C-alpha cells in the first residue's frame, strides 16, 4: 500500500519540480539571455529549404517582378499628369488620357498576376517546409532514450511540434516573402528618388536612419519577450498533458481544484508575458508609423516648394510623392516583418534544440550474435542499483 501511494504521488508531482532534460535546458533561460541571439537562428531551416531550390527561385522571380511592376507605376503616373493634359484640343486630350489610363491598367494587371503567382509559390513552400520540419522533429524525438521521456515534459515537446512550427510556417509562407518584396521595393524607390530628386532623398534618408536605429533596439526587446511567451505557453501545455494523462488518479484524490488552479496560474503567467510583448511591439509600431508619416509629409512639403519655384513639374511631384510613400511603407513593413522574424528565430532555436539532441543509446547497425555458452558459466551481480532518471535519489 505504501508503494502504491508513493507511485501515485510521483505521478501527480508538479511540473516545475521535474528534473529538466539537459537538452531542453535553454527553455528555462531568462529573456535577456535569449535576446543576445539574433535572426541568424533561422539558418537552421536551410537543410529543409534546399530540396526545393527550383520553387524558391520561381518564387523569387515572381517576387522581383511584382516589386518592379510596383516601381513602374509612379513613372506611368508622371506620364499621365505631364503628358495627358498637354493637348489643347479636348478630343485629343481625351484620347491621350485614355491611352495613359490603359497603360496604368496594364501595370495593375501585371502586378496582380505576379503577386498571385508569388503568393502561391511562397504559400506552397511554407506548407511543405513546415510539414518536413514537423516530420523530422517527431521522427527524431521518438528515437530518444527512455531518459529523455522520463525527464522531459510532454507538453513542451508538443508545443514545439505545434506552436513553434506554426510560427515558422507564418514566416516562411508569408512574412519572409513580404519582407523581401518590400526590401526590393524600398531599394528601388530609394534609387529612383536619388536619380530624380536627390535633395529630397537625402533629407528623407536621414529621417529613416533615425527611425531604424531605435527600431533595432525595440526589436531585440520584442524577441526576448517572444521567446519567454513561447516558453510560458509550453509550461501550460505541459501541465495540461500531465494532468489529462492521469485524470483517474487526479479524481481519485479529489485534486481537480488544485490542478485547475495550477493550470490557471500558469496561464496567467503566459498572459502576463504576452501582454508585455504586445505592449513593447505596440510602442514599436506607434513609433515607426509616426516617424515614417513625418518623413512622408516632409518629402511632400519639399516637393510642393520645388513645384512653386518651377524646379520640377506637377507630374514629377506626383512621382516623387509615390516613391516616398513606397519607401516609407516598405520600411514600416520591414519593421513588422522583423518582429515576426524574431519570433520565428526563437521558435527555430527550440526546434533545432530537439533535432540536435543525441540519444545515449545507439542502436547497432546489425544484431550482434550471442556468445557461445560455456559449460559451468555463471553470472554474479555486485552493487547493482536501479533508479528512474527523474528521481536520482
């Protein structure tokens, strides 16, 4: 009876008292330690991307075409404003306007086709790479030694297989593509502004530098809190998995209320961490939008002054304004994507920790033949002990 009570009490042991697996020890690191890492952690996904190099190249091609098409739009708009109203005859003016509007429509159709193709290719890659990653992690985990399953919380592993892979899918299938597209658009818009209006571009570039530097600081804070938030969610999942797997024991000891309170406390900790992460990211978004809007207004003000002085035409002003909008919006989107990349970097680290674990038990390549029995042989055990990995004492 005493052995049974000990067994039941060990089954109901609280999760925080469990002996953590050395391979999963990084989960318990403080957020400031995790903050020291960066987006380079996403490099662990490269082995899963290489088998689909052709599709990656196709997605990159459509991405560049969509970005270039967007950059062509301001040029067509300048032509519409400057040349569509030149003809004195009303009939000739109407025909000129019609031609320019058809050109703008063609640009819009091309942008729609290229964007749709990019979306499909990138979405396919995100789903495929995530499925391969999930399969690889699961196949690796089930080959671990009994010590791993004795000392590791099942909820943490499940959290990595579900929540973390979903974050990776979001980045590979959406955020990364948006980031690359806006990077191409931002560089293209900057180049066009340098060529067409270097004075305005110099002023806008100074403002953008002042925007980017604080964004990097806030981004590191967001990443640390994102990693901590994922860890707290894993803690809640571990508690739920532990209790649900032993519901008859919990109910027999009338511990439903205690377990519900324990899970509620873990959920509140996860909520508090998520609130801190959301607050920091909200500050980041507010700062970026305000600063980029100021850069846009400053560029527009300088452009209107140039039109009044007669330095540029109205069409040139319209083109400059659109390029400034493309540039500042690209910076804003890149800042948002940077936050997603930071979250995915934390998720990738957690998944790579599982994939890099080595089981102390190695299965031989071929079964070893048994030794030939010797007459009169015997086996003697001296100082033989046994213990569970989670209970060394």
